[in-house]
């Protein structure tokens, strides 16, 4: 197996190495770096099922009989229900490994549940990479979770076993389903039940796209996924409620044990999903650290929990939720104490509000570069959202636990349903109002991985200097500023010199982009208003810092970097003289004799995009192969890109 160091892993080692860097700690820090490196590589190797003889891929063929165990229920798409499935047997051989299972939606068939076993005989296919530049790479995302193949099934293509395997996660998932069924019969409104399920059970499938977009625009999307915020609030409430135990002998240990037990009970109710387990593990260490009262207990607890999680599940490192959770908490731990002393309000209420504001700023500072890197937007009203919602969330979480217990006992009174549902509706309404303030939502932002590293270097050295001011730390901070300026200048030079020709892939549409520095010309059959908002183009436009984006009229000839490019559309006209082995792009299924075109133009390459009929594309491929002409189909290979970058 070939080893590589992914970008996210570099960030982690960068953080661990330099967090305690100093003249007297160099040797121990370098030794720790080497130890982390070896442990990390070993852990990744051990958890990669492809390195074992019983990996399922070693036994697959077209006639394989495969037994799958459902291990996780994923968010569905418009046409398919999605599951993560473990391949436990291939042709009576016990195997290991995971796949993505896509099951055609059918209202007559019940959803599969965690731990259920099914028998299939279909052949697995590779997960496809994105077809256009800068689009989300679902293939890479799944690969980081150990999934390399997928399976599409219709409802008649599998058999369900009468008995299922039993795992703790399956038991927790079954209990969560029971809770969800119980809540659904209590009379909550659709959006109220959806948010309640997301907050307490970690199930976001029922939350509408519109409501999700409102929370995202308001900077409160983290509310709808059980994370460190939810578990941290529960920890604070439990710490307060159980504080009388500290008066007893060894009371703080009993208190810590009780808190940890209740946190894991909450995780069980939420189905022991990965995000919940991560958050509860993190705050389990924090609770234990509080009990032993060691110096720097929060930092030690966070790093210890992170190390344990990465040893058990090393691919957590590439999970966006994992990264954002720890960065937010580290931001609060390190930066908030420095911010809160900048102002001392006179009254208790104003002090609490100021503390919430500083917590929000510190958490946002910790995740800001990464959230822009991943999501390309920044909610300007995040402070308003958090100051209002976080106190609100405490009541909703604790009230929700009471609602769940009473619902399971069939003792939930209708007036409590109305009150609790009203609180959720009130929160949804506030979030909706915040999301409507579009002038405060900064969209289409973007930074490169280089800028991401530099921003965190600047943030980290700045916090170190605030904690302890000395010449060495000031020098590191100033060096980080210099690196930021240099990186920005380097990217500006590269952007000004970049030249790119792109044939995007879009079904039933033709889109061609020609980049010259910071100017982008688009030639397309799509309406100008709809063009830049399309999923095909939007990821490419985000963060490229284009000064000019304009749609131009159709041109059937383009010369790019000494290469002749001829576009042939539905009119089928290509009578241009003196072309030297041009690249020919076929659009909108032109009715042409391709062999005659070969004789006339002698092209070096034929490119077909998504605007052509599939039957026509298949015919052109056959003719091209017979004439030994290279053929490029964007539907299979993705966007066709020519670059002339420095």
C-alpha cells in the first residue's frame, strides 16, 4: 500500500507540533511529532480494510452472492434511500469493508434498519468523481470513510433475512426509532417535529431544504446537528444541577460519574451516531478533568479525547464536523478569556450577554477560515443568532428530554406539546427573520488550502502572543502576517496569469468557459440569469476572485494557447480553412457525417458534452475508435479542461 500525508493530517501535526514549541521543548516536541506520525500512519493502515486478505474486493465477480449488514442510515436523495452497508460475506467467504447502498424509493417498502441483513447478487460499481471543476468530490469524501464502491438496487433485487445481527449501535438505533415514532403521534407540527428530531435524536432527514437554508443563512446550522454545543450545554446544566453532590465525601467523583453516565444515556437516545459519540467523548474527558482538578484540565481533556478518537477512528480527522467541533472549542478555551476582560458590564444580565458575545466571537474565530474553505459563505449576524438561540437552546434541550421521557411513558399532556412546539416555532421564526437579512450574508467566498494554513498560523500565533507576551512570540506573529501577505500576493500573481479553457458538463445544455486572468467569458445555451446560479458553475466561480464574468455570443472558432478549437453545434457547419489538427467540440447533436469531418479537418480530438443525445454520442464514439481518433465524453470523464497556468 502506498502511503501519503493528506492535507488535513498535515494541519493536525502542524497544530500538535507547534502548540508547545519553545527553545526548551524542541526535543520533546519533535519526539512527540514523530510518535504521533507513526501512530497515525499505523492506525490508518490498520483501519483500511483493503489491506486485509478478507477484503470484499478480493472475492467479487459478476455472479457473487453478497450479504450486507446495514450499519448507518444516510440522508436520502430524490430517487434513492441511502445506507452505509458492511459487506460481511461474499460467496460464503467472510469479508470486511463498507459500500454505499442506493435503494430505489418505493412507498410500499419499509425502510431498512440498522443491523438488518440483506442478500444481493448485483455487481458493485465505483463511486464517480465530480464532473465539473471545484464541485464537491463525493468520491473522495466516501473514500475518507473507507467506502470505495456503491450499489444501486431496485426493491425486487434483494432478499431480507428474517434474523438480524445485534450490535449496540443497532439497539440504540432501534430505541431512537421508537422515540421518534412516539413523538410523531403527539401532535407536533411538521417543522416542530423535524427540528425536535434533529436536536435530540440527530435525525435531520425530515428537516425541509427551506428550513435548512434558513438556519445556514442565519449562521445557526450547527443547531440542527447534535454537536459539542448541545453536549456542552447539557454538561453545564448537569454540572449545576449536581453541584450539591460535591459537599459529600468524594462527591466530585460521584458527580463526574453521574454526569458521564447521563451524557452517554443521551448519546444512546440519539442513536450513537458518529457526531454524538465524538461530542460525548470530548465532554466525558472534560467532566473527568473537572473532577481531578488538574492544571489546564480543559486543554488536556480536549487533546486526550481527540487522540483517543483518532486512534479508534483515524478517518474522523477528515470529518468536517470533527474539525469544526474541536476548532470551535479550542477557540472558546483559548480566545474567549482574553476577549471577556476587554469590557466589564455593571449588571448581571449585561455581563451574561457579554459572555455569550465573546463565546460566539471566539468560536467563530476558530472555525471561520475552515467554514469559508468548505462552505464559501459567512453569516454576518452570527452574534445575534447565537446570543438569542444559545440560551434558548438550553431550555429546548432539557425540555426536550422531559418531553421524550413523558412521551415514551404515554404521559405527555397536550398543553406541554403546545408550549414546547411553540418554543421551537418561535426559534424557527427568529432564524427565518435573521436569514431574510440577506445584506449580512456574505456569499461566494473562497480561500485556497494554502491560505487556510496561513490564516490558522496567524490565528494561532496571535493567541499565543495574547496568552504570554514576549519577543519570540511577537516575532512568530509578525512572521505569520508576512506569510499571509506573501501567500495573497502569490495567489494574485497566479490568478492574473491563469488561462483556462473549459467544456463543462451539463445534461441537455452546452456551457463553455474561457478564463483569461481575472476575466471569465461564458458561451452557453443557458439563460444569463440562471447561468451563474447553476450548480455546474457556482462552485467554480466561488473564491476565484473574477473581476469580470460575462456571457458572449456563440463563436464556432477559438484559439487557445496555439491550439485550434472548433465548435460544431446543431447547424453542423465546420467549413473553416487552414486548421491544424483542431480539437472539435460537438454540441446539440449536429447532423454530420463524422468520417467526412475527419477527412476534412484531421482533428486531434473529438469532445462531446452533455447537450448531445446519448445514442448519437455512442455512434460517434464507435466511428472515432474505428478511425483511431481520440474521443472525450464529458458525461464519463468530466469537464474537458485545457490550462496554461504558471
